[in-house]
C-alpha cells in the first residue's frame, strides 16, 4: 500500500487492490485492508454502512465516492 496508487470511483474499484484500510464505525471492524482485492460485496457493505449513517474510519474520501487502489 506504500506503492503508487490511483484514485478511482468506488464503482470502478471492484477487482482492484486496496491501498486503504476502511472500517465502518460502528461496529468498528475492518471491512477492507491494504493489499486486499476489492469485491462487489465489500463495496455494497461499506456503501450500506455509509448510507445508514456510520462513519467509514480510514477512508480517504468520507463520502466513499472514491478509493485509493494500487496502480496498474
């Protein structure tokens, strides 16, 4: 996650490798870690948390519209 990164729209991040550690708070359990391949299920879960009013701790974009991923 210390390598070159691209900022992409969350919808375009599926299949890419995350450079961020993101945990919804509450409950505070990390849903995405650096080096982890981003899945549609993870994006849906984090989006649902955001929409319900949870804070996405560690997300570079608090609105969760973009995310940092490993550069190709």
